[in-house]
């Protein structure tokens, strides 16, 4: 049990740097939701029920211009499709867990929690409690997303854009990515995915991420064979 | 119940379903080896696909030149990440460089 506790707090600790970028994002979402005409309760509920930053941003913008519900649902669904890749990626690591664990970890499977948790799953140590780490990282993100939404909604405050705190997200992802580029196939997968993401940036609904990831994976597999 | 609540609930369920999808599917179905081998590239490919556009097209406009402060900062951060393998140092160095560059340019 002791190890589970250590893993849990380790997960929270490793999620902290990402929160610096997430909190301003949550506050902006809260403010944007109100100006789009959502009530305070609706704005907060969306953070709990949907719990997906980019989709929430898009939804409130669509709601502001009176988009029909069906269109909003389909849009949100497509924006969140990339999470299927994360689901496949963590699946082998959570296979032995009971359904309650799988349910909770799935609910918490956002970009930011995934990036931190999967990096930990690939670390060499043989800990049997890595799901506690995932839970810690996921709950840290969840809690700060709810609180920052509330701060945006109820106080209407936001961090000045000139602080560039949004950039900490990219920096954290760089810190997670670079040490994992240990061989040629990984490097080629990273370069091709990055290039394709830029070339297909014009695609709507973050679909460029899916296209880029798939091409990156294919390039990685192909270069492994050589 | 108005449209926004309905939208929220349906999308909440769908999003949860997407996140749970392969965790359930790969439980019951023995994926072919090629799929299993491809999984290790998922985090690498996804993170690169998120990072590179953030660096080379800040604000959605492609800018590969020294006037792009986020690109310069990103390159410094990559070197720091490579040398230190430490998230906190990468962020501290990156934000430090970006804020200094923003102040002067």
C-alpha cells in the first residue's frame, strides 16, 4: 500500500509543471463560456461532464453563434477522436486492472494526463502500482481544471496573455518527448509526425493530429524493419 | 432540459466512450503483432504532432525565421531537455528564454 501511495503522489508531482499552462487555459474557458451565453452552472458542468479543453473551447464558440445541438455533438466528438489513440496506447498497461479502475482512468484520459502517465509506463522500473501514478496525474489535472474553470466563471479573472504561460504546455511536452527519442525509428516517427502536423494544420477539428500521428507511427514501423 | 445540457451529456458519454474504447477492445481481442509494435510510437508521434505546430506556427501562421521567438525558445528547450532529461529545468529555461526574448524584441 505504501508503494501505491508513493506512486500516487509521484504522479501528482509530475503533473504540476503542466498545470502552469492548464490553469490559465481553464480560466479563459470559464470567461469565454459566460460570454457565449452559458450560465455559470452550465459552464462548470461542462468541465466536469465533457472534461476536454479543446472540445469545450470549440463548443462554447459554437454555442455563441447558435449552432444546432447535433452539429455541436459531432464537432466535439471529432475533436476528441484523438483520445482513441491514447486509449490504445495505455490499454496494454491497464489490462489487468478491474473495471472500476478502467472506468476512472478512462474518464481522466486527457492529453495532459496521457503524456505524463505513458512516459511513466515506459520507464524501466517494475512497479506494480503505476496505475496509482496515472490516477495521481489525472486527478491533479482534473482538480485544477475544475478550479480554474470556477475562477474564470465566478471571478472573471484571467492571466495576462503577455505572460505566455500557455507555452509551458509545449515545453512540458518537449521535456517528455526528447528523452524518449532513443533510436532511429523513434526519431523518424517524431520528425515525420511533426512535419505532417504542420502540413495538415489547415484541417478542421484537430484532425491534423490524427493524420500526423498515424503517419508518424507508419514511418516508425517502416524504419524499424530496415 | 435545454439543448446545451443535452449536448453536454451526450458529448460527455461519447468522449468517455472514445477514451474507454481500446482499453476494452484490446482486452478481448488479441491484436496482431504489428499493432502491438506500433503502440510504442503513439506517444512519440502525438507529442511531436502537438509540439511542432506550436513552435513553427504560433498564432496559426507559419514562421520559420529568427523573428519567431517561440521557435528559438523551443530549440533551446529541446537542448535542455536532452541534456537534463528534467521537466522543471526545461520549463524554467524555456520560459526564462521566452520572456527575455519577448522583453527585448
